[in-house]
C-alpha cells in the first residue's frame, strides 16, 4: 500500500471516528428545569435545541414557565390542521463564537505544519453544526444543590452545569450555568464563560487536538454571543387552519406568519423579543385563514399564547485593556432579522450565514465587529430576531483568560391576566416591566457573587435563600356523597433547617426565623393534545390561607407528624394542584458569597417546586346502586356541561360501590372501554370513577350516544345497572 493510500485510509478513519464521536456526543446534553425558564445546553457550545425546525422538536426547550409533563405535539404540522401547541418561547440557535485575526493554524495532515491564517473562527449557535470543535469532548456535569436537600451549600446555585471544550483558536472555553428556584431569581439562567488561551488547538480537518502546537499570543480576539430566539413558536398553529411546515415552525417566511418585535434597554445590555399581540387571534391583516369557529378557544379559552418576553442580558465582561469597564454592555451589538439583513457591501441572509455555505471567515469577523440594529429595515415584526453581543478586541498571551457573564432571561405578565386573555390590555407593557425587574435581580445576583470562590469554583452569582419549601401532599378527604374536601399535608423541613451566609454566620434558623406558611391552590391546567390529558402548569395560583407561626399548633396533626389543612371550597370531579410556601417577613442582614453585606432584604418565601400532583375530591362509595353520569349529556367546552377546558374530556360515574366494573358500548353493541373501579394505589375508596372518553386502544371516541353497564364486585352488594350517556362536541 503506497503512502498516499495509507494517508487516505488514515484520514477516512479519523473522519469516521469523529462522526461516531459526534453521535455519541449527541447524548452529551443536559437540561435546566429547576426554575421557571427551562433550557438545554450542550458540550459543544450550543444553548437551545439543535433541531433545525422547531416543529420537529418534542421536548419543551426554553419553555416559560416550565412545568412537568408537557411535551410539544409533533406530527401533522406540515399543514397544521387541527394541531395545537402552546409554547411561549424557544431558544433554537444560541451559542458563542471566537473570531481572531492573524493566527497560526494546523496545516494538512499528517504533519499539521503550523500555517499562517488571516482569520480563524470558532462558531456555535448558527444554523449548522458547531465549527472548530474537538471531536472528543468532555461530558457536561450537572450539579444539583437543592435548598430542601441534605448537604445544601448556600454559596452555590441550586443547579450548575459545567462544560469545557477546546477550539480551533487554541482558546479553551469553560462555561458554567446557574439556576435557582427562588422567587425573583428563577426567571433567568446565568452563563459564566472563561475563555483561556491554553494552546489546545483543534484541527478543523480531523477534529483532533494538536499536541505540542507552538504557543502563540493571540491579538484582535473577539468573543461573540449569538442567539436566535422566538417568543411565538408554534402559537400560529393554534390559529391558522392551513400553514406550511415553515410557518408551523414559526420561522415566518411569508408576511404575516411571524410577529416578533425586539426591544433594547440599558444602552444595549438588555435585549429581548415580544410577540406582536401576546398571542391573541391574529389581526385582520394576517393573510392566512383562521381555524373555523375560533376553534382555539375550545382548547385554551381566551388565554394569551405568547405572553412572555425572552432575550439576553449582559452582566460582566473583562476589560479589553487596563481600565475597568463602566458597563457590561457589549462593545458591538447587532439585532438582525432572519432575512434581509445587511453587512457592508452585501446582503446578509442569516439562514445561509455559515461556513458550509462558502462564507469567508472574514465575514464572521466583520459581523462581530460591525454594530447594527438594522434600523433601516424598520423591523416590522414579521421576522424572528437574532441578537449578537460582541466583546473585544482582546490580546491573550499563553495562559491569559477573559471572563464574560451573560444571562438568558424571561419575563411574563401576571398569569391570571394571561389566562383571562388580557382584558385590560396590559400586554406588552406589563411583560416588559416584568423582564426588566428580573434583569435587576440578575444584576444583583452577579454583584453579590462575582469574585468569590467556593470549593475551588470561581463564582459568578449568589442569591439570598428563602426558607426551604415544605414537602406537600394532597388527598381526597370528602365525607359521604355531599361534602367535598381535599386534605393538604406538609412537613416541618422549613422549621428544621439552618442556613449560613457568606460570612459563615447563621442567616436563617427555621426554629426562630420562620414566620408562617401560605397554602396556594391552582386550577391552571394546560391543554397538550387530544391524546394526552391536560397537565398542571401551575403558573397562576390562588392564596387559600396564611398561617402565622402563632397558629401552627392548630394545624399540626400529631398522628401524622405533619401539618394538615382541609380545603372544603372544592367541587367533586375537578382537579386541583397545591403547594405550601414557607416565608420569612423581615430577613436579617445577609452577607453574600463575595462579602457584600445586604441590608433591608424584602420578604423571602419558598417557591412552588414542591407542588402536589393533581388531586380531586371524590364522593364516598354507596350501597344503593343509584348510579348516574355527570355531566350527561356532556357538551364540549360548556361550563355547565363539562369540567371546563382544564379537563375537557372528563366524565364521571357517581354513586358507585367500592368495587365494580364499568363497560361502555356503542349503540351497536361494540365494547369500547372497560374500567375497573377499586381502591386507589393508597388504598383510598371512593364512589366515583372518571372516563376520559377514550377507547381501550387509547383513541378518543366519536361524539354520540353510548350505553354503559356497571357490575358490582363488592361482596355485600350484588347488582348491575345499564344506562345511556350522550357526548356532544
């Protein structure tokens, strides 16, 4: 075998190895889901989803507020007919770049001779795979530090994801992301970047890190944070009867199909998008036909589909020289539309702004160093927006590093108003005010944490801890067939916890500092699809009772070893979620991780992360066998003939014995569903059983008249009954 052939086989093997490694690294992805803003991060620099088209992504990425059990429906969106989804936002193309001039790069294998290059770029967060990344990368490390868990460290956030990757510039990137569940600090994710000239330079031909590559001082280096985000992703699907796949994915290739506006505050340190109308039915100028009969209201009611703002916040950046920065705002800010943008002397279509499209590396350097908010375009709100923060120029000698801290941030108006459809027209002003408040909290967190080190970790942020949230449960506590009630119980963790601060002194002693508990209830369930039951979103909560410390003894159940409260303002059959918040009205002065003493902190209260699973009040079993169905007839989305849009297909059989079998038939006698009524998994008995209008095969049955047959399996009651029920949709 000659030398050239051996080299070709070796190169092929390297590419195969890189491809296999890339596939394996596809698993190297972690999710932040502790706060209200969920996000995926990857070990190649990406933030958000790698799916090219959002309508093909099922995971709720960038959802705000996040809630367990929700997935995007995927399929039949090419035409978007009778398909619904309600995702507020999606971060689909974010990451960091490094652009540098006059650098030595590896030449062709096998010797990889150092070769001068006028420009080199590391790119992640574009509309293609990452460019300039090593084929073999460290997996991401998710570190959990929940406030209610043993071993909680108050100097660290509740979640951290650590990543490290080498690049084709010889600069190694260290990224750590921070998340909290605390009220005021749960609507942003802080990303702490350290860019270090390690000389671990990656070959763009093989994806291998070059050993013993000559050390070099890098000049004219820029660090760039590039992000494509959407706050109206998929909401168009709710309204339009027919859309193309691209429009269903909310990319807005045609006028009227996309409605995001951008906003810029604090001299460019805070940039974000809002939807043109919060997600109400599209305005009359929208050229696409609406679903007939305002069908979306059957799924969501009046609720706004995109009520939140979503964007990026600059928090800290190393100076480019010896003078400290007066502001963390970027040195260069770009706000580009997906289409129709410009660079000096040419049009700039961001869909094709990538190496694989033949774009010269100099263009990325020009992009990073040319401020432009595309004011000439007018930004009519019909394209998604790309935000670019660029910092530089930096000079990095071997071993030098640069630190930049940014935050992915969201804000939303009061969810009670959102669910009501914003009757007072608070959107977008209320949403804008919310994201600006959250930005102030993020800035405080960085001010209190940066410069500190904990366990060898250089911190970027810190936040004052509320009491931990009690572990809470909710169960049926109804009496007989007339008195509906749900019992809420919670433990004493908030009274048994002690938390120190950055000075090592006790900041919170639950025995002395806890002031009370508040019980909250939510009926905020969200439609997912016809094939899945609504899930508890719990974005809107109602305060049921405030229990001050002086009343604790009245609610403690010694037999349970827990507190207990009976919610009697409930109705049979409806589902409710609960959580208990522990609060501290007047916290003492707090010393942050970096030694900042903070006086006059506002009230600190635990969040809703320990919410209960949905619970229903159910009447007790009976022996009379006077069985009936509610509602009957069932009328879809009728407030008096259904369980509302929060549980749109629920039907209940009432006055059941403790054990029985329910069979449902068509008029022609075909058995479509068999339900075994018996004590639940906890051994609780009841006299009701729910049917979700699905067959045994899991398909939603057609509207019409059905026959039901109930056969008792309770030993002391041998009886059977046949009846009819009507479904109207």
